[in-house]
C-alpha cells in the first residue's frame, strides 16, 4: 500500500530530480508531482511524493524540519483536499 507525502517550503528552483535525490535514500519512489501555478506555469514551492507506506513514514520522520538549499522543509502525510474554488 502506498502513501502520499506533502513536501512544502521547497526552494522555487527545486526540480523533480532534486526531490527524487532527497527521498531516494528512504525507499522506492512511485511518483513525484511538483505543483505549478496554472496561469504562469511557475513552480509554487510544494509538491507530493508517493512511496510505499513504511518507507513514507521513515522519509517523513527523517526529512521534516531539515534544511534543503536554505529552506526548512515541511514534510507530512498528504491530506485530502477540502472543498472550495479551484
């Protein structure tokens, strides 16, 4: 069973490869999605990583609050999006 992880406060210069490098040592990554602004196409500084549940928990505990290129990461289990305008 997999778990989706929220990764926030990423540097705006971060790439999928940067995030992959960050998480690979904690287990196999199933997917990475970095969120971009719909209108400008610019990276919004957060994204989601999907991993097997046990590995995801290990990654959350290891990476939450760590420094990544001068930014303190917020890493936790992703929650379902609440309603509201898109």
